[in-house]
C-alpha cells in the first residue's frame, strides 16, 4: 500500500507538471495578426529595370544536410552535431554568395534562435554577408519548447522566411495563412505565412514578390485552405494592374508534373499536385523538371535510392514573361532542398 501511494503521488505530480506546461505553452503561443506590416520605406523609389533574376531556396535551418535523417519523416535524428551545423551555415553562405548578383533571394526555414541549429542567428549571418541586399524576415515558427520527440525534444524554435532584394521595397507585409492544427497540437506547430514585398514600377503599378512556405505533414486540408487564400490574394493583386511573382517551398508539385531526373528516384509517397488551371489558365508555372528540389529525409541521401521530387518553384502573373528557370544541383549537401534560379521580364 505504501508503494502504491507513492506511485499515485508520482503520477499525480507528473500530471500536474504536464498541465502546467500545457497551460504555459498555450498562453505563450505565438498568435500573429492576419496581416502585419514588416517594413515601410520612408522614401519609396520606382524600379526602372524590366528584367529581373530570382532564387528560391529552403535552407533547412542548416540542419538537414545529406548525412541527416529526420524523425518527422520517419528517421531517428533531431539535429546533427554543432560542428556540422556550423559547416552547413558556412557552405550555405558560400552558395548564396554565388547568387549575390540576383535581384531577389527567397529563403525558407531560416533560424534566428533555435535549439535545433544551436541558436545560430542564421538570418543575421545571411543579411550581414549580403549587405547590398535589403533583408526582411517573417516569423512562421515561434515556440518556446517543442516537446517532440520525447527522448530528445526539439526545444526552442524561432524561424521563418527571409526575403533579400537589391532594390529597396516600398512596403513589406506578412500574411498569415488560414487554418491550423487542432489544440493542443497547434501550440507546437508552425504558423504558416507568406511575405509580400512591394516595389514601385513606372506607371504607378507594383511588382509584387511573394515568398511562401506552405504546409506539410497534414492530410491536405491546410494546404487546400492556404491555396484558396493565396489564389484570392494574387488574383486581386493582378486585377489591380500589379505584376505578381510567387516563389518558395509549396510542399506540392506543379499540376501534371513529370520528373526528368537522371539518376534520382521520384518520390510518389503522398504525392500531391496543384490543381490544373490554378489560379487561372493564363498564369505561368516556372520549374526545372530535370533537377529535384527536395528529398525525403527518411534516411541519409543516396543518389538513386533516396526519394526526391520538385516542390520548390515559381508562379508568374500573365503580364510577366518567363525567360529561364533552372535547378541548382548541390546533391542536397547542406539542406534537404536545392535552390532554383529564374529570370523573368515585365511585359
């Protein structure tokens, strides 16, 4: 009886600790407004160029290099050694340095203060290296303590989207995507968003550059809500006479996408396509079918056996002309995603 009472007390104490933790996490939960002004220029100037270059890359918080598997994808690891994260940051910087002449860089999964990346402020490191670019940040993951996996919790996460541009934007806005997981899971998951950079162009219209990171790890419900919201937003911008380009990690493949990989295995597990004709028939999807942009992080990367796909690409409004697009094959050395470069022209 004595040991039974002790057991009940221990269980009771654990329950109280869990309830207190859940209450704190709920109260502390990051709950952004539907729209937030991130930046506003005091002296907005028009951009007179007509041809622009752009790169999108999910850098995987410098923690998902080719040697990593990841527990969310069915692997075992949470993060690599600190020395590997620092090496990945260094190599990501070297790669971005090759893109310093590009007008726009759209980055996803950029950590500012996270246990998984050993609290490296990767955003500031990138912004400091690309000083000629104007840099903005949109939070999409801010949790004081992620308790998963129980054996090695991911802990503190502060991460988001980073957009860098040679021209200074007139205004930058963060838009929250609708929908989320049910409580209490929502407390520990991402608050998805997209960043909107606005640039004045001759004629009084705007070049609207959107950096997006859509949901993964859901049954499709969240992605569907997000795509509907984004569709209404970009069609509205186009109807106002603006030029719209969207780039990022869509976590789904373009409609009717057929891989042209040579040597890489196509990932058909939970394969999701964007609906045909989205958002309207005269919009242009820009992607390179010959270079995979994402690998499944179930195991370390092995070319020919690791499942890969294309989920990072661009969408252009009808008043923009696609000039070229190409994937950058890094063999997933520093991230579970690969960069995609694109050029376009205002018509």
